[in-house]
């Protein structure tokens, strides 16, 4: 009995440590977001008096235009990019998991190579092309590069998922007279849907996180996403530090992340571990 | 099936992208504004109304820092963006945009009308190669702010011009901190340039020189003197522990608190300090203790050349509405509007007559000091390579606790030359 | 690796049998129809720009002086390689990569072990918690850490003033050692969960019997871990380390937000950004970009050739039908 108690205590401590590790910086910026300008200079962790002024500033106040348009851009661009990436990656991963065709290794190699690509290396040429064809500072001008971030990991994760699907079902459907395409749609899609969904979450995280494309390929609120906009916040006067507003905005953009994590923890973990290492 | 949905998504995206446009055919002028307290937006609305359908001005916000604003504008101009109808530009970056022809020429009559009574310092910032390339909108300058209690205790007669040396001695003696801008940023170049110009010297020999031939003269008595003043403040920790991150705002916050003594800063600090006293974040009697004087002198006999800041308005070459844009600019920069802008946003006019507005005297009792400083103020080095020069100065003169006043200026000169000749990385 | 070996004869077999060729052609066509769009987009957004960057890097070209563009061949590279202004960020990047990956490996192992062994009731909670740093925006992480340590608003100086060297007057971001420490802390915090999850997957594959057997043989816990667990998950470790190293070498967001490269904390990605975006020197910036890309390729190449990291294992490059017979 005492051993169990001891083990329990040990696990409790471990859990507290892990929770502390994971959440401490988030709580710190959370606390900042409720501070008054005076509290922001007093070097304490918690606010002495809690205020919603920072949230007011970004939602209805002076930073409203900057933040809300950026939020709309971020949500729109990220969702569209995620959607396209998942659709294309699903097709691609199906081909990789299911078909034998020359060039398969090339596709996989390309996915690998693209995933290690330094984004900073391509922004300048992309900027030049984008300004010539009019994609600079547009949604599409960010959606396309975001695909290069989200496609590789989507292809990987989905390939791993698809390998686990009992493809005999498809074969059975084909025997019943369906074409390969129909068989895929009718028999496999329902089974693959959870994997596709997980991939979408991971792709969303990646696109949501982008900063380099965001600051390099936009210049106004027409397309500037939130991470880039955070660097543009201003205080009450030209020279004042916008610490409170940035903290509030940071918390707002962290909410979707936390919600997704809370709801889909299991799927995200399995997606990440399967996609990356098989062993 | 999947393909079709993907296509639909792209179509939806495209729809969102092209969603905006005017409904009534009124030409829309986009004004790229630097962050302020909403004054430019108000002027945009006001002039839209006055235009009575001739045009409509919408604003678009630029980043916080002047160098970031330049970066955005330069990239958009190079991209041939036709939406750059009106741009709020910080004067030091005007030559870089004027030289490659990114700015639409200012019509002679507009130039004449808008610069009739522009203060000299502000006018100098609007020129490139002897031509007016932008229209002055507001002008800024730093003055010396001081805590009357400290100055009194130190026995300084603030009705007479004071020197950096006197201030430094007073701060040391009273065990206080002086508020300067020690952060590695544009403000460092502002400071160095003011110190050099206050000795009637200039950092640039020939502003119009090409990259290969551009020479700077920091390695001179004036340059070394400037470095000496900065290094004394840095090495003796006279600006407090946070000097390496002290910008205009941090300097002001320190000035408002117990260690505050003297501060060189822009006029925004007056409104901000009063506001802070009102909302209780500082002692309510602090504003009563604040005094002001002209920018400190380097040499007791030579009048100081205070830093010059501000915003000028330019028109992008690819804008489709040059004439309307200049029409709108004329509306924006009317002296009444400049006065209004000062009162509401704390940014002083570039036009002399705007200072006559009675509201200014009421809200900014130091307006006279500011106006005089603006006449004497000296622009920062005007060259298309200002950005490089400024970066090197920031590099060599920070952290201010570690500069060697004998060698830093010389290193800066060499560094600037090498960078501009493409021999060294910045 | 076994899959790869098996797939080769499989495809050869197909080619030898003419009656299958019609089917094979159809399969190839379908394969490319399905995989093609993703492939083309990935290449279009990376291969073309990097080619352009290589081209641009041979020119002296400033965006605000479009008429002065001139061919300078390798001058930009020579300038880089002979300038401390390049080597310093290079070394800082290497330092950050080495330290963060090493710390993350240790920390990630600890987290993975905790998650692996944790009581069922805790597992979900722990995994959810560590996914928060994984999912959070890097820029947000950078701001969070920045504000904690900032001399004006941070509480760290206040809380830890009893430690020697820390006081109200410590400006963390004004000198290299402290600044780079905070930068690395943020990077480590944000990315350790990723490495921990990869290691967790590796741990799951270590057969329990082996650990049990070692226990029976009287091995201590440490010996069980070091002699049995680690060697059996070598592949997972190598892949995790390589991925993190490649990622760390491209570090940008944290440095950009926290110091902007001040206090000598500039890294290669930031150098590239500053040259091409801030200075608008497209030629020079492209040269830095190309060098950064070459470094990443080099790391990858060394890992694969020298350490035999099998990156393709995860995507099952051997793939498809051969696989079914192969592992089943």
C-alpha cells in the first residue's frame, strides 16, 4: 500500500512539473494581458488590479483595425491553405501508400527536401515574383507559400495513416465492379477521414505559426496575419511600448491552439508520432 | 469530387481577394500613415468631406519604427504598387525614395503654396538635390526637459542655455539619472547627428555623392566630442541600469520617477506625463516640477542644432491619381490642420503660422521653445544611403557603456565606407 | 531499409511481365495525377525561388537603385566568407543548434519517459499539456519569454534577485550570454514537445521483454535505460535529432522578436532577412540565403551518409504493395 502511495506522490510531482513546464510561459503572458500600464512596469507576476483594457484596445479600441483585420487574415488564409494542403496531400498520400509508380520516391524525396527548406531562402525571390504578378500583399500570395509548409508533413502523416488502412476493402469493392476511383471513395474515405482530420489540425498549427512569410510578403492589413501584426502594434503614443496589447492579442491567438489541443490531444499525438517515425 | 471542392475553395478565396472596390465611382486615395493618436485618420475624414465627392481618402497603417516604415514603403514602391497615393514619410528616408524616381514630382504651384512659411529645418528635410520632393506636414524636434527641483538643487540657471557638460555634472552631483536614448535604434543616430551638428559640422561631406564616393566625417574633433559625451554618460552609468534598452518612452518613464532629472526628448512627453499624472500612475505633482529649455549645447558659445523629425507627405510615382493626391495633400497640410494635429496628437507644425493658434499656447506652454528649435534644427544625413549610415552609427555607438570615444568615430567612418563600396557586410 | 530492398525486385518483376504493363501504365498515370499537384506546388514554391536566389546572388542589386544592377559573379560570396559579420552569425547559429538540440534531447527523453510510464489517468492530461507549447505560435512564445525577462516589465529579475548575478539592474538582452540564453530557452520550451513525442513513439517500440530480461539479469534502472532502451530506439533518436537540428539551424522568429540581432545574437536567417528585406540588397541577401540552404543540405547529407539516418523510413519509401508482403 505504501508503495502505491509513494508512486502516486511521485506521479503527482511529475505531473505538476510537466504542467508547470508547459503552461508557465503561457500563464505569464496571460497575466500580462490583464495588467494596467502601471503594473506592466512593476516587475510582479500577477496584476495588482485586473483590467480588461488591453482586450478592449484590440477588439474595440485603437488597435482594433490592426488586430481584427489581421485575425481575419490569419483565420482565412490558414483555413484555406490547410484545406487545400489536406486535399492535395490526401491524393498524394493515397498514391504513395497504394500505388506503385516510377517517381514515387521522387515525390517523397521532394516532400522531405521541402520540409527542411529554409523559408528565409525563398522569400526574396518570391517577393520579386509576387510583385511582378501582383500577388504581393494578397491572401493568395500567402496561401501558396503556406502550402509548401503544410504539404510535406501532411503527405507524411497521411501516408502513415493510409498504410494502416485495410485496403482489402477497396479490393472487395473493386471486385464488386467499382472502379479504383469509386472504390477509393466509397470504401476508403470513411476509414481515412480521421487521419485526414488529424493531418488538418497539424497543418493548421503550422500555417497558423508562420511568421517569415507573413512579414515578408505582406505590407498592409490587406493580408498581414496575426504573428506579423504583433510586431506592428503600437502603444498609446508613438513611443509607448504596446506590451499589454501584444499580450492580449497573443492570448487570443493562443485560444484556438488550446481548444484544438484539448479536444484532439489523442489524434494529434498519434498523427505526429506516426507521421514522423515508423522506426 | 475532391478536386471540385478544392476548386471551390480557390474560387472563394479569389472572391475574398477581389472583394473590395468603390460602389459610387469616387476615386479612392490611399494614405499610408505612420502610427499616431488618430489624427491622420481624422484629417483624412475631414478632407474627404471637404472634397465633396472629388475623392475619398482611406488610411492604411505603417509599422511603428521609421526604418520599418521605410522598408514597407520602399518595397511597395519598387513593386510598382499603384495604391501609394499619399505616403507619410520620415524625412531621412526621402532621398532614398526620391533618387530612383519613386516619388511623383511636386507640382510647382503646390510646392509654393505649401512651403510658404515652412520653418527652415523642416523645409531642409523636404528637399533632395535642391528640389522640393515632398510636402512638409509636421515637424518634430527634441528639447531639454528637466525636473525643476533637481536643477535648482544643482544650482543651474535654466533661463540660460546649458551645456551637456553642465547637465552631466549636475546629474552626477545630485545622484540622479539622465534620460537619453541609449537603445540601439534610429534614436542613436538622431543623438549623434545632433551632437555633431551642434558643433556646426555635418556627418556628410557631399550628400549627393554616389555609394562609392560617399564620405563621412565622424572621425573629426566634432565626431570625437560627440562620442565623448555619449561615452561619459554610458561609462559612468548616468542614465541608469536600463540604458541599453532605453528608448524615448523608457527614458520618459524614468524621468517621471524618483531618479528623473534631465531628459532630451520629443514634445509627446508633455501630454503623456500630464495624462499619467491624471490617471494616477505617477505622482500628481510631477508635471508641476517639469521645466523645459532649448536642446543642450555642446559648446557654450555655439547654439545647439536640435534633432529634426517629423513627417512629410509624398506621392508614389505609380499612383493613378497624382493631381488628386496633391490636392488632398494641400488640404491636409493647411496650417489650421497642423495646429489641430499638434493639439490633438502632440506633433508640432512645420508651418510657422500654425504656431499662432491660441490653443497651442494653452496646451503646450513650451511651443515657443519648440518653434525656435525647429528653425535651428538640422536634418540627419540626407543621402539615399542613410539607412546604412544610421545602422553603422548604431552599431559603433552602442552599447553606450562600452564605446571608446577615440576609436569609435574612426571605426564608424571606415565601416560606412566599406559597406557602401560593397566590401563589408552590415 | 528492408522495404526498399524488397521493392526493387518487385518493380522489376512487373516490367518483365508484359501482360501487366497496361495495368502498370494506368497505375503510373493515376499515381502522377494524384501526386502531381502536390509535387508541382511544393517544387514551384521552393525549387524555382532557390534557383532564382542562386541567380540573384551573382548580382549586385539594390531594390532602391534598380538601374545600378550589375553582374559581380562570386563577389557577394567572397564578401561573406571573408567577413566576420557572416561568420559570427554562423557560429551563433551553430551554437544555438548544438545547445538547444542537446538540451531538448535530454528534456525530451524525460518528458517521453514520464508520458510513457505515466498512470493511465494522467496520460491524457500530460499529453494535452505538452501539446500547448507545440501548438503555440513561435512569435507568441518569443514575446512571452521576452516579457518575463525584460528589465522593465519582467518579473524574473524580481523573483531571482537572490541569485548571484541577477538583480534589478540586469538587462538580459543587452549582452550576448544572457540574451542567447533566453532565446534558447524559448526555442527549447516551444520545440521540446515535438522531440518528446518522437521519442515517445520510439519508446513504444522497445519490446518490454528486453527490458524485463535486463531487469532479471540484475541491471539497474540506469543500465536498463542505457543498455536496452536507448539502443533499441536509435532510429527514432536519430530522426528526432536530425529534424530538430535542421529546424534549429533555421531559427528566426525568436531572435527577431527578442533582440532583432542585437548583442551579437544575430543568426544566419536573420542576416539573410536583414540584407534582402531591411537593406533591400537583393544580391547580398540572396547569397546569404543560398549559403543557409547549403548548410541545411550539408547537415542533412552528413546525417544520412555518416550516421545512416533513414529519413524515408517514416514515409515508407519502399511503399505500396511490396510492403504488404514485406511486413504485414
